[in-house]
C-alpha cells in the first residue's frame, strides 16, 4: 500500500499546486470521499478475504489489509480515473482509464486477495462517490456556500471514532478532514494562483512534496503508535497540501496569493 499511497499524494498535490487548482480540489475531494466510503463499508460489512481458502493461491497478502468488501485498490483507481474522465472528456482518457480499472480489478482477483463481488462493488461505489462529490462541490460553488462542505466533518469525525481500529479508514478520514478545513481556509483567505513560470512550478512541487515526505514519515517516528496520532498525522498532511503549502508558496513569491497582497500592503 505504501507505493500506491505515495502515488496518489504526489499526483493530487501536483494537480492542485501546479496545474488546475479547481480541478485539484474536485479530484482530491472525490478520491478522498471514495476512500472514506470504502472504509465505512469495509467496517460495516467486515467480509472475510479468500486468503487461506482451500484451492485459492494468495500472493502479495501484505497488500490485503482490512476486510474484503469492497476492494480498496479497485475503488481508488476507479474514483481517480472516473474523475479524470469527467474532467477531460477525451476518448483516449476513457480508454486508458477503463483499461487501468479493469487491470487493477483483475490483478486483485489474480492475487487471490478478493472475491469478484469485491471488485465489482468497488467499481460501483467508486463511480457513485465521484458523482456525489462532484454534485456537492458544484452545488456549494454555484450557491456561493464556501463552508458547506465543512458539514461533512461531523459524520467523518464520528465515524473515525467508531471505527478507529481500522487504520486505513482513520487515515482517509483524517486526510479528508484536513482537506475540507484547508479548502475553506484557502478559498476564503489565501486564494493562491497556480500559474507561474516553469522553474517556479518545479520549485513549488519539489518543496511541497519534500515537506509531505517529512511530515508523513517524520511525524510517524515522532508520534506514539495509536489511532489518534495516525489521525493527527494525516490531518496535518491534508492541511499542508491545501493551505500550508499555498501559504508558503505565496510568502516566497512562488505563487500569487491574496494573503501576500495584504502583507505587502
């Protein structure tokens, strides 16, 4: 899971910091909401995996954390690619996205760590999560209710307390909490502009990702091993990506921000 987790962190941060902030918000929101939905359903259903079942060979079982339904890997790639499909609306994106979703789903079956219903359910839930996230995002945006998405913090925080023994869910709940808080702070006070010369984009990305790595691994060494500290660590990561990094980019004149204009005046 480590490699997959880093991949999504890097790509989401790249889109948000350097390419398209609005789409970065939508992509991150959809992906993180899907992760939370996956964790909640896994916790409720608590279905056993095929690992250890007679006649089934299971490989890479270290990637099979938590219960079986729905498949986390399949739902992650589904929500990620469906978001890209909805945004870009290009035939080649639909083709590549569909192939990647199918390959990940089949790989989980081939490795013997999921049942067919697990990957099928994950594709459905991943797609529905994107549609729900996009609707909520667009509704709040059109109505000018920038704080609306913060209402999600209440059920997310409550679920994190209830299912604190499910490590993956706690991390997802914490990251989306940091994202929602950071989104509200950034859009109301910082409002950074992603546009910048190429060299500044490179510096922004390297600086931001280095801090992500330091926070993720450094705080892991610093904090005791407990669900509450995992929640705090990923909450900080979500805040760094959405509000901390943009603030630093503005202070060092790597991006234009409303906050920097106020301090300059």
